């Protein structure tokens, strides 16, 4: 298919927990868009994996109704605050990962105080956990897993007991199990736009993701999930190859030569028009992480032209301390044939 569109119409950071993206995808044949839209929406809402805290061990606690000296919050409140923490991972996780928290008062404890494995990152570093007075201390061992959808505490209890047999035998501290919310997507809406001139349909997809995943990457993941399901069935069908006559081959080669000549004529004009169009695109079109996208919005950068022409000295100062983000921006701009102006 030629002239495919996958463009970000609008994007924004709605609050500290949500990223919004609106994408135009197409064109599709008439009456096919509805099927594609419902399939994508279902996969986005139910089949994408995410990270969540599944269980916690708190030093000196036997059950969730115990009292911690020098800690303002109850154990139940601490567990609820831990459920709000969002993570993203640089790779797939197949085994439960352990994070540690060791804090002494007086102190306001946030997610920034967590000691995480190097490949797990916080989506929001200032998520509140607890307040400690001068005589308070909070020592925790947190278990993080990758999963899908939503798993209730009762269902997780058996899984935790099975996977953490050795820990349960050696440790005197009881494991407190949480309701695990793995959903990286909060909400998905779609509308179908019909183009009478082309006799085609376009899909307008609106996605609200948690801070751990960028909407564009969420769509890519959903498409990959669908392809993984159906691609194996291609092996079941092997059509016979049709023999092409010499006259047909000559016609094809002539038409290809004509097409190439026409392309060369319009290449120069297209490049200029394309460059202007690319600069006017929303920054949601760049293939960057949620962390990088939030940084754009923090410096009031909305379009690609803003990033190229007027990012400001403070923005570059931040990038010098964040080489990974700088590399990510440069590689995503290179795909459009653009570069940062230092």
C-alpha cells in the first residue's frame, strides 16, 4: 500500500499520571475501518503488559492492620500509595524483581527513595509513600512483576506463595499481597473519518496512557500483538506462482522506468514541501519514551519546529546531564532527516 498515514494530530500531558495522544491512521477500504478499530482498541485495553507491585515485606509488620512507630500513615495507606507507583522497563521481565526501601526520619518518603534494578525506571519520581517523624523508620522489600490486565489480591495470594516459597520459609516478616494493576492504558476512543474524494476511511484513535508508556509505542505494541497472532497462519496457505510471459515482463519494465523518471522530477519539490510539513507536526510523532515526551511539555515544546528552532539554553543544559534522552531525540529526528541546532 502506498501513501499510508500514521500521524499524531494532537498530544499533551494531561497530569502527572496521564499522556494523551490522538493519531490518524489509514487509508483503509470502506467498511474495514470499524473492524480494525475495535480490534486495536481491545488489544490496547487488555493485551498490553505492564509492571506493578504485587507484594511487599515491611520490617516489623505481621499484617496490614499493624502499627508502625514514628510513621504518620497506617500500613493500609502505605500499601495504597505503593499501588500508585508506575514503572517502565528497558526489557521484558520474566521473573519477579526486588526493590528496596530503607528510610529514617524525619523524612517525607517518595518513590525516588526506592532502590530499583538498573533496567527498571520510575515513571514518576515524586509519588508520595509516607511521612516519618524523628524516631520513625521504614524498611521494605518490594516485589515487582510484569503482567496483563488486573489481578485481585485473592488470586495473587496463591501465585505469591508458590513463587516465593524460599523467602516465606527463611523470613520472619509476612508478605503482604496487593491488587496488581498492570494496565498501561487508561482509556481508548476512536472515530471513523470517511474521505469521499478518495473513497477511503481513516481511523482517528485517541489514547490515554499512564506515564509509563507513550501512546505511539502503545499502538506499535498493539499492532505487533495482532501480527503475532495471525502471522503463523500464513504457513497454512501457499498460493501457486503464476508464470509471467515475456511481453508482460517488458511492459512492466517500461512502466517502472517511466515511474522512476516521474519520481525524480518531483523529488526536489516534494522534499521542500515535506520538510515544512514535518516541522509543523506534533512532537507526538517522534519515536521517544514517555519520559522524554514529558520533558518536551515541561519546556513548552509542542511541534517539531519548536524543538529544532527554539528549544532554549535551559533545555540543552538538561540534555547535557541526560545523555540517554539526548541520544533518543537525535536518533528520532534523524529518521525525518532533521538535527538539533546547538
